[in-house]
C-alpha cells in the first residue's frame, strides 16, 4: 500500500541484540493524513517506522523534510505482533519549510 507522507528525519542505529550481535536498524519519522480534527485533537502526530536498509540508503540521497509516496509492508515483529516497514518510496517534492544545516566537517 502506498501512503503519501512528509518524511521529517531518517536515522540509523546499531544496537546489540540479546546475544551481543550488532543489529543495524533504520527508521524514519514522518507525518501523514491519518486522523481528523476534533475538539480534543488537531494536527498530525509524527510516526516512527522501520525502513529496509537499501531504502534508507536511497532516502539519504534526498534533503529532508520531503514528501514521498511510501510503500509499506507488514511482517511479524517482536512477539509475532504486526510490524510495518517502509520497503520503497517515490519522491514527490521538497516543500521549503525551513533549512536544515549540514554538519560541518571536523
């Protein structure tokens, strides 16, 4: 299923599992149009989702935040609970919200 989203950030983590084996995790934070405003809530809450490694590498070629059509698949997660993962994307555009400065070389 494809879902248009404003991807706010992309992060890579290396975390050891229970056996000490280092796992590379890739994730994105994004907002999409998933809820309607009411007298108790308004706006979009950021969502964190795992991303396949090759997809993460391709996302890193774009400036963020940016709009993407995300391809999302479900698979079994911890305790066999459903886990959603971004498995592909199509770049839509980069709205000029505010610039994010690049880190300066040391």
